[in-house]
């Protein structure tokens, strides 16, 4: 099953007719991970009929409203829907204090726990891992402390060669080890190399999220070769000066990062409300890096 | 020009495909007044292409999230749009403390002032007036302090009878007084009664908003005879017990209030997410009070 990225909001600070503020849902193996949670995130999920009972972790890039004003509504609704599983929110220093008082006031008797995990947006470190992924912070260059996120899927199991497993009479209890790459030793002491018992695991995927940020080449070694890069492209080239002063990127700059980091595919988003038609942004990005897509609200991108 | 009520959200706590949480915009004469501001209010306004530069006052009924989670986003966006006019937010005790810290953190250097005016939701008193309206609180019966709002349009100017004004050579400087109902005394000392100089003013309108509330007959004398009543109708009759325990109303109860208060028209809203088709709620209300309409997101109701 390929990884899926669902865009809940591809807009920036001011919502438009077609773009909600930033939020997205990454589906990887059997898990969901949310990245940013702008106002209306839960509304978009409802509009799409999304089930998000596999969501355990939300990653907040920075504490600007268009990336986190939807948190309190989502947390509150989870309570009304009788969620019981812990919800982890990973975000910059200060996020706990900001939201804990709101939760205390608005979400009495939540039937589940909200656990904030703060991290230093200035370091490129692993901030989370589970059975399926590791997540690294990506220091970005914005007006407030801001971090992107690098999702690296962990190695998948190798595929069992059923015929050979039967031939060597490998006990069921050892199958998980074999899938993980172990060799097998028969009761007679014969070593059967793993390659004879399995075929290669499916390819793993990687995803990098870089928003909000000015053009920042320091991210390149961190995101090198990812399968999919989401990079903000708030402005067109004609607004390059404004992009710099507000610490955002142009579509061309996003594409330059994608090109230099040799990524598989680039998805641009976080569009300024001034672009009712975002084709211009796509055209500008494509002139630098052809394998570029436009992020659109409620669209699904497989990779 | 008739008064206009624009429904931005007719839903309740959980948003649905078609209903955002509660918010509405009342347009009266040359002014706009917002009532409640659930998550996504600014998004709905964008979707409708609404201009809200005549909005100076927001009235918050109670501090449940589905009635106020949209405030911080709206306040923040007004800042980005370089609003300069003061914005008044009228709400229950405690609203200032809740939102001032958020504003301080998220809305640095706002180019306009946000002024909170708290009121006691337990009293039926005038909480606001301007040239066009008076607004009274309506104590409601809910799980937290909660108030409805009664908007009474002030008397309009009488219409000038141009022929008679010319005949009596009424000076321009006195026309405003004449429109307001004053008699005129000619230079010769003759008293010209106002009725000879003017015709009757247009009818004024009144609007009452009652949400959230259990069935509560004490509102009846307060809202007696209003032109339009918005009353919450969270549940159908089959959920009467749940309505009582959560301190909400059924559609039948909303209609009973409308009937007993002899209102012009009833608009029901604040529908539970369980009713994908709200026709049942409308049918139940109409069986008690036929002049009932269903509030729908992004619809306009003139009265």
C-alpha cells in the first residue's frame, strides 16, 4: 500500500474560497499523522468523510495561527466523540502553555489524554519514532521558531517465499525473524541464508514537509532524495521581495530546493490568498523542477 | 431596505458536511452585527465573498467552543487586512481573560483595538445601543452561563413631504428635527404640526436569538412579538430526554416558544450532527408553528 498525503488546507494566513489554512494528514502503513492544524481542519475532515481513528500524533511546525487555530476544536470534538486513546501533540517550545489553559477551560472531563511534546526547532533531531516511521525536525527560517518534518518509513518486512519455507520446514514461531532478515539454521545445523527464504521487502518511502520558510539551502542535505517534498510557495516570482521580507518562499525557490535536494516529487502549497488562480505558481515552479504538483484542498497524493 | 440575517453556521458542536458551528451576521440599516463565532466563521465569509467592513460588534452567547472558537482567527485576519476600526466583543464574564492572552500571543501589533465588554447573562438588560439598534441580553438556560440577544431597531425617520416643506419654506437646517417628528413654527409664529410635513416612518424590525437553551418559558415575555426568532432546535422529539439532560431544545419546543411569544417567523438551527436530513426537525416544528424556516449555512433571511 503506497503512502498517502491528504491535503486538508493548502492556503496560508487568509483563507480563500478554495483553500483552508494549513493542515495535512499523512497515512503510512496503518497509521495517520497530522501535520499542522489550521482553523477548519476538523471541518475539512468532515467534508471529506475522513475517519481519523488511527491518528495518534499531530506535528505543529510553528505557532502562527494559520497552522494551529484548529487544534482546540479538534481536541474538543475528539472528546465529544468519546476518544479514549492518548493524543500526542509535538510542537515548538511554548505550545503546552498556550493550549493547556484553553483545554482546561473548554474541554472539561476529556475522556482521553492530550500529551504535549515540545522540541527545539533549531536542531535537526529525531523527535518521534514508532514501529513504522521516524520523524526528524527540520530547522526552517521563519519569523518565529519553525520546524519542518522529515518522515522516514522504517524498513518493511521481506516477503516470505512460501515454497522454500515449507521445503526447509521453518517453524511458524521464527517467521517474524525471517521476515526481518534472519538466516535459518535447520535442526541438522545447515545454515539457510535469508535470501533463499525471502524476496526483497517493498521499498520504503520518505516525506519532507517544509513550511513556513524563506529560501533556506540548509534544508537540502536533510531532505536529500526524499520521495515527496511539500514545500511552501506562498508567492510568485514577482513578489520575491515580499517573500524575503515575510520569510516565505516563491514557487521558483521551492523548486530550486527540490532540484538541489534531488527529490522524487515536489508538492507546492501555502498559497497567498492573492492567487485566485494558482497556475502561475505551478508554471514558475515547473520551469525549474518539472516534477511539481499543486497542493489542492481535499486532494490525495499517493507516493 | 429590509433587515438581513446571514447564517454562517447552523450546526452545533460537531461540524458536518453542510453545517459549520454557530455564527450569524445581522445586517440592519448600514451596520453589521455578528452573533457567535464558531470555528470556520471567517472561512464561511470568504466562501460567500462577504464584505464585513461594517462589522463593529460581535455578540457571544456563551463560552462553549462551537460558539467562539472562530474568534481568534477572525481577529487575527482583521489584523492582516489592516483593519483600523475598534472591534467590540460582548460576551459573558470571563471572555476577556480567555481571549486576551491568545490575542497577545498570536496577534502582535494589531493595527486596531479589540475591546471586550462583559455582561451578566443572568439579567435581561440593555447591553448595547447605537444609532440604529438597542441590544438586550436574554437569560437562557444552559449548562454554562448563556444569553440570547434581542435586537430592537430604533425608530426610523419619518418621510419628508417635499411639497409641504417647500410650501412652508422649512429651512434645510431643521429637516433632521422634522424627520424625527418635530413640529415647525413659521417666522410668523404659526405652528405646523409634523403630520402635515411628513408621512409615517418605515416599520422597524426586531430580531431575537435564543441559543443554546433548554425549553425556557421565561424568554417569552422578553421576545414577545419579534419579527424573527432564531431558536435552537438541536434535537427531534424522539431525543427529548437527551435534549433535557444536555439543556438543549427540541424542534417542537422551539416552535412552542415561537407560538407562545407570537413571533412573526421562526428560524430553527443549531442542529445535532445526527440529522443528515433536517426535514424531520422542520416538520416537527411546523406541526406546532407553521411559519417556521430551517436555517441553512450561507443562506440569507430577509425580514
